[in-house]
């Protein structure tokens, strides 16, 4: 239920872990609630939209991992870019791409890369709508025909209300040494579908920068993840990223309002909905806050709760959660300091100044 402490817990859990050497990254913050938190711990919040001149290029290659050959590195960057573009196009078109559309997209990406080592979305869109280089099995006229719908779908991200966000080289740099970095998307308005695509572009830019296994242990927090879970193609991309988390030293934290949001993903027992359930299945720890009676049964089924655990959910109070860790269940009450409450409360983003944490941050870890 709203207001029971989900986001507050995420902020407290991740912020306290900074004292143990972890770093925290929020690749998409639709409400701007993490900005004050990032600033309070000495991190940074990168603002997009709302009059900001900041721009991100989701096709940035990111840092090259140690030990990767040039060929392996190019293959990894190409895979990442192709996955992003395909996911965005499928989400915008609300259907899977057909074979000839994949070919047209691959040809457009290859042409954009041949023109610049760091291609941009407009270059890919231009190559889709006006291809100039034929490839085996497809003339330029055929590529233009086959890639037309994909080109217009991706054009939404570089024109209109979203112009200036993802339509050129990045104007900001990602500093992985900071204790926390957040991408503030609160200045961007639009449908849930459009916001999900924006979150995907923003998260891809940050995830590319995080693809360094030697960068230490890190949290990646997906707040308002229900927006992404309603888009099957974006769920697939997200799941692929999660599969790499162990090797990268990343712990993913996903915040959703209710598991019934899965009903919006595909048809019953469809591949898309099973994919979304699989994403939940990849979570080794689940924390459930107070649920309405109508949601408790569904939550218990999706998370495999016992009847005893299920019956606890409607009676949980604010700040109390059912934690399931390694097959064991606990009722945990979240205790917060006065400084945490002042910084983490949603009201901070209504214009109140974010206070600094007092003293040595290790005090928070022992609270």
C-alpha cells in the first residue's frame, strides 16, 4: 500500500551500506525523490528535462573492461546497443520486430557506427528512414521499406517533447567514484509507455558505465519499476542485465507497488508475462510491506508465501515488512534516525532543504 515505507527502506538500506564501501546508483528516478539523498551523502543527481541542458547518449560504449580484447569489446558494445534499440522499438510499436526489421535495424546501426565511433540515436533513425548502404539480401529501397516503422518508432526519442534528451553526444560524465549517483527524471512528462522508454535510455547509459567488474560492490536501484514491467521488451532487457549482475558485483533492488501490475504484461501464461515473473524469480530476497486483503492472496501466490506469512500482510504497520531471505521469513521493523527521516521523506522534494548526515557516516551503519 502507498505510504508504508517501501522507498524509505530502499533509501535507508542503500545509504547505510555506503559506510561499508558500497556505492549506490539510481538509473531512473521518475519522481526526483533520490536527488536530496544523493546530495546529502556527497553524491550527485543528474537532472534531465524540465529546462535542464543535460543530455545523455544511450549508445555510449562505457568503460572497457580489463582483459577484454578489442574484438570482444566491440562485440559486447554492439550487443548492448542492438538490445537497447530492439527493446525500444518493440515497446514503441507494441509488438515484436519481424526478421526484416531486425535486419534494417542492424544495417542502420552499422552505418551509424561507420560514421562515428560513438553513434547517436538520430544517426540510427536517419539511417533507418534514409538508408544509403545496401547489404546482402537487401537493397537500400528494401531497407527503407522494412525499417520505416522502426525508424518512426525510435524518432519519438529524438523529436518533439523529448528533443534534447537523447539526441546527441552526452553533455555530462558519469563519476563512478561518487558514493551515490541518481538520474532525476521528474522534469519529464508523458504517458507511462513514454516514461518507461525514457527510463530505459537513462538506465542503459548508466549501466554501460557500471559494466566494470573491478569497480567494487554496488547497488542499482530501480524505483517505480512497475513502469518498466508493463513493457515486455523492456523486461527482457532488464532481465538480461540482471543475469550479469553477479559477475559485475551489482545488487539490484527493484521497487514495485503491487504484483497485480504483472497482469498488464501480455496475455495470461504468455511468454511476456512469464518473463516478468522470471524477473521476480531472480530476486533472492523479497520484502513485502502492508497489502490490502485483495492483494495478499496474489502476492502470496507470486512469491510462494506460506498461509501464515500471507495472513501477516494486511496487519503490517508502517515501516514493518515481511522479509524472505534464503528461504526464511522474518517480520522486520525499520528504525530510522531523525536525519534519515528529514532527508528520505517524500516532502523533501517539495522545496525543503535536505539536511546533511551528522558526524561520521559509520554511525548510520550501527543505528
